[in-house]
């Protein structure tokens, strides 16, 4: 029977898809890992949600056979780098991060030749081949800590120039060689938007992701990763917050803080890649076991070193043995 498609129909099919995900999770012994920018209905069925660092840490401890990574390609790859014996699924194989595509191993090798002896710190938003060419990985949450742990004064930081700029501002004794990469979503935040929103809500604090441009970061009351934002806002006594990151953040922020108010500086803070994942594609990948993400073993081993060194700095004891050099 053909029925009229209404709001109620939509709700009914969403519930059906959610139930199907639950059935398939059992059948495949799978865990659903979800980044903070994913669609609300995807966050609703998550076993684990978090920022890049939180999800990498969670990935080490997973016992399930299958990891369904609802995020972008480099995140699923990182989960595989840490769990090569498991099946990692990225529900939509086209979900890539444009910033990660702004650097190639060849271009990085050239940069290393220009600055001999300078260690390379790569943002986790990079491919496994770039991680393999780097000395240590970092996320937006621990970038300052990671760069500060390096004994050399001069460091090559790739690929996000804005995160690199922020690290430089926090560590003036370092000389940070920047790469010209950026996030097409975060650069849409403009200083005027923050000033206008602050004029409307003078009590509001502006919380910015370090991928925003430097002139925007200069206006921030707090600069941190998506996971850092959740923690900071939960513990804050303030009521109003201007959120300088992707809209998906509002789901958890509202869940965790029903009495607080959130304002976005612009309605254009959408990461198209993050929004590709839907319940339907999650069902599809689990039903057919398609869109597996893996990395050739020689690259994985080298990438694992750079991710492992980061995890050692971020307090994961398991990795300490490889962090000495
Ligand atoms: P977080 O690690 O802060 O979640 O950031 C990931 C990301 O892609 C930001 O655009
Ligand atoms: Fe990449 Fe930006 Fe999307 Fe994050 S928000 S995944 S950095 S494009």
C-alpha cells in the first residue's frame, strides 16, 4: 500500500532504521563510533561519541569484531591503524576531509628536505600515508602539548595553518613551519559575525575551534576541540555561548545542558562530508559489510608509530614503550 509521506511517516521509518541498526549490530558484533559533528539521528544510535582524540583512545579498547565509524575517512583509517585485526566500516566511502586532501606525501617529503632535522607534527586530519611520513600525530585537543613535548625548536606543522598558528601563539619559543591547509567549514566564521552576536548577547562567551582563522581566534574566550567544548560548557556557570564550530555540536551541547543557550555565528557551519552519513547508509554497510577501510601494512606500521607517540603523551600507558625516541 502506498501511504502519504508525512512527518509521522518520516518518524516511523527513522525508528525502523534505528531498530535495524540495533539488530545488525548484534548480528555482526559491531560497535558504532560517532564524531560530534554527525547528524542528530546518527548520534542517537552511537555507542561512543567524541572528538578525534577521544575516539582514537576509545578505538584502542574496542572488543567488538566490527567498528562502524560515523565520521570522515581519516578517522576510520586511524581506527584501523590502531585495530588492524578488526573490520572497520565507513558507511559512506566518499566521506573525506577536504583539509586532509591538501597535502601529499611527495609534497611533504620536499618540505622535509627544505628543513632538515625539523620534526614533523601532523594533525590527525591527514591520510595514513602522511602519518607514516610524520614523526608524531596530534589532535586539536593536544596539539600544544604534543609540540611542546618535542626537544627541537623548529617544527614542521601540517596541514592546518590555523591550528599551527594557534600552537605558535601558545609556544612563542618554538619556530613553527606552517602548511597552507585549512578547513573549508571553519574558515566561514568571520569576526563581524562574532561581534554582531556578542552585541546581541553581551553575556555570551565565544568558544572557538582552533581551525577558525586567527582574527576569529583573537576574539575567543576559549579555544578548544569539540570534546573540550563539551567539557568546558558543562562546567561553566555561564548561560549563553556562541559556538565557533560545526552545527552537529549542538546536539550533545543541548542534551548535556538543557538550561543553557547556544548561538551559531552563521548558518553555514556545515561540513558536507560529515553530513553524508545517514541511518540508511549505516544499515547498508552493516547489512552488506561494504566500505571497509584498511591501510597497507608497511604504511600502517609507520603511521602507528606516529599515532602511538601521541597517545603516549595523552596518557595512554600502553604506548609508553615506543615514545622514547
Ligand atoms: P575535533 O577533534 O575537535 O573533534 O575536530 C575534528 C575536526 O575534524 C574538526 O573539524
Ligand atoms: Fe575536515 Fe573541516 Fe569537515 Fe573537520 S569540519 S572533517 S576539518 S572539512
